[in-house]
C-alpha cells in the first residue's frame, strides 16, 4: 500500500531513537496536561484560601492558563523558524518552571491568575515545538503515528493528574501542586537539553520579517485543508475544555460524589488513551480521514444521546461516566489525525503554521470551553449540549476542508525527512 510517510534520519546521527523520541515529545505535551488537570481537585481549596466567592470564578485557574498557552503560540513559531527549535524550546521550559514556582507563592487570587497566564506562555513553546520537531523528522501517516503514540504516553498524565493532585492535597497544602509542576518541568528541561538535537537545518532557517511572517500566517489560514481542520479541532478542543471546566462542579455539586471524582475522571480520560493506541496501530493502514471522520460522527452521536438523557432527567453518575468515556474514545481518534491533516500542506512553514494553528485552536477553544463551563447551572446539561453543538460545528468545517466529501483517502508524494 502506498503511504505518504517519510522516515526519520538514523537515530544514531540524530539523538534519541524512535521510542525515546516519542516519549520526549509526549512529555512536552504532558507538561500542559499536568498543569491543567492536577488543579481540578484543588479548586475548592484554592477558592477558599484566596477568597473566591463564586464557584464558577474558580474556573479562571484553568482558563487563564489556557489563554496564555494559546496567545504565546503566535510568537514561538517564527522564533523557532529563525533561531532553531531547541533554544526556543529551552526558553519556554524555563518560563514554565519559574512561573510554576510563582504560582506556589502567590498571595492573592489575582496574582495567581497572572502567574498562571505566564506559566501558559512558557508551556506554549512545548506545543509549537513538539509539532514542529515531529514535522521536521516525519510526514504524512508516519507523523500521525508518532503523534498518536505521543498522545498515548502523555494521556497517562490526565488519567493520573487529578489523582496526583488529590494525593498531594492529602499530605500537603494546595500550593505544593505547583511545586510538583516546577520539579516535573525542570526534569523535562534537563532531558531535552541533554538528549534533543536541533532538528532544523541551518540552511532552512528563515529570517524574521513582517512580510514573510504575515505571508506564512496568511497561507496557514487560507489553505482550505489547513484552516478547515484547524477550526474543526478548535471546536473539538472547546468541548474538551468545557468538560474540564465543568467536571469538578459536576461531581461535587450534581452527583455529590467527590470521592469518585479522580477514579471516574481517570476512566473517562482512559477512553482517549485506548483510542490513541488503536489509532497508532491502524492509521498507516486505514488512513487518517477514514478513522477521524468516522470518530467525529460518533462524537456527535454520543453528545446527542447524552443531551437527551440529561434533558429527560435520567442522568446519573454512571450514565455520565459511560457516555463521556465513549465520547473521549472518539476524541482520541480525532485529535492526532486532525492535527496531522492540518499540517500536511504546511511542511515548508511548519513552525509558523504550527503557531497559527495552535493560536486559533487554543485561544478560541479555551473561550468556547469557558463559555460552556460558565453555563453550569447545577446539572450536566450545558456540558452535554456543548459537546453536541461543538461536534456538529466541527463536522461543518471538515466538510469545507474536504469539499463536501468524507472518508476520501489521499496519497501524497513522499516528503524527504530533514
């Protein structure tokens, strides 16, 4: 079977071998997941300690981080295309560590939120550089396989992160959660500094010029496939952030089962991990489009069923857990494939394109997720409806990207690995 993949350069000449490379990319992504999900059990304690009156206002601990994470991505791509991937990545990791420490010592909610924004700014480098580094070494379906394997490894973090946060709360104040983030970030920084080579060749570096950057951004947001899948991923991301923003309140205030929060959250996140593993094994044989388009239809169907159950008054913690796990299972087949397809036509401007796509999907997705979270009204209905609406909107953007046709396999010419 013809594939659109290109292998990496020999590992001996390029630093870490394939397994270590996948794990390192996964750790870049895991820094972000840990900074979000480990907060969830601590939100009531943070609110009580810092005088936050409204329960919904505590969601700013999540959203502030996401806004910083999204906004900074617009900067890192051009910097990485000019100065190389590694120095920009190291700078971002240093920012992450410094402001995680600042969060631990924040005396007021306002200063905590400011430090969370800055922590997100640092973490943004890991998102942009992870995609760019993978794109430097791989293309097409092999790139999708690397991203899926990375998702599998890094998704162990959101499965475990709330439990890690709760374990820390059992033995120490909530501020120690940020201390753990700083230690983890320092470990990844050391690993990358020692083991990761520069993946952008000197001759491929691009000057920082307003005209070139604007032209590259214009290409990234006007290419039908790139912007279509970017906006589709934005909608799916918005639904995910809506779940994250709402989950703690749903378990505590709707089901009155805080003791089950970390266990059920892990089971739900496990649906993404299982799907990512299956996707990594299937994507080179079946193709990104067949898998992700089918999963998107399943995502919409699960959201619609969940909405009907909520509106009819039959929601329970078990229907919530099962339907959200199935929805996240679909998400696991969507995320890596949509990201890879958005990047397919952007190999010549991978850093800048990754910045533009990350900026759009994270900023807009976090605002959509915040809107879903702020709609919390003592039930899970707003969240379930949010998944249905976001999934349907994503389908519209996929149809635009594919000119109205789903499941159509495309075989691109092989792209030489750098």
